[in-house]
């Protein structure tokens, strides 16, 4: 399954990997099951002359346009998935948009998700996000970190395991282009969170088109992989997507 351009890490301070080992680790992290799912997804795109990918892109674009920033009021914590940090170890633009939006939820517990995922940067996404929130006026006691997850699916698994309680509705704050995949993965994990867009509106730029296309591809990969795993009743494959 896709790994959001992240590397493996289990904590805040980690030994900086060498570039060769870093790339090899990323390939190994996909595993044989992930590679089979990727090949099946690409085959599906070719077999449908790209139509299946266009359907996914339409879904991503629709969710991105319709997402709300004002009508979200959950009863659980506000969850903020991390984004790979800048080379200097600071949150980048997309991450800052998520953090800024989360900071507007008065009195809510905020949980920042994400481990150390950038080569050469030892700080975790969660720690960097927590620091920014505190520096921008959010009381430290309201901000928690989950630093073991390395991608969107692991973010949601951590949220399900640690930060969701019966009778509560957590709110997940993320960028508009990311919300469709978050919703799909959350439903696959049996979660029913609310979603809040980080940006006021969707602005189409060349960079945004690239992000939307990438999200569509990730969704296609997930759907095809999960369908294949169910058809084959392949427990190892299913464990990667659930």
C-alpha cells in the first residue's frame, strides 16, 4: 500500500539512515503483497483505458470541493495527520494549514499523528506539530502526540486504537485533496469520524492537480488491492488494508 512518501520510524529520535539503506527500506516495506496490489492496480488502469482512475479522481475532486470548515462539531478529540517535515525539521505549508485549522477548535483535545519520516530529520511529525501548536497559543495540556505511525493508514489505526472512545465522534483535520482517501480508509477500519478541511476553499493550481491525481492513484491502489485480497481470501493482503 502507498506510504505517503514516508520512511519507517518508531519514535521521536531515530538514527539518521543512509540514502541507500533508506531507499532499500522503502522498497522492502512494500513487501510482496503490496507489490502484487500495485501491479493489479496498474493493470486495472490500463485495462479500463484509464477510466477507473478517472472515477477515483472525480471522487477526490468532489470531496475536496464539498468539504466543510465550519459545520464540524465532534464530541471526541481533533486528530491531525502529519505531513513529511521540511528539510530543516519544520512543518511545511500543508501541515501548517492542518495545524492552524485544528487550533481553532477551542477546548478540544488535539492529537497530532506521525513519526519521523524524512531522511536526515530526527524530529517526528507529531512532535513538530505539537511544538507549533503550543508556540501559537494552544495550551500544552491539550496537545498529545502519536509518533509511531508512518502513513495515512497507520495514522488511522493509531487513532482507532488510542484516541476513539464509544459514543464520541473524533474530528480529523486535513487538506482538501487528502479527505477522500482519509474517508475511504476510515470506513474500511470501521471508524465514523467527522472531517474538517484545512483550507477555506479548493484552489486549482498545477501543484494541486498533481496532488489530486496522486490521491486518485492511491485510492485506486487501495480499492483494487482490497478487492483482490477479498476475492483471494488472502489474510496477509487483508491485514495491510484493514
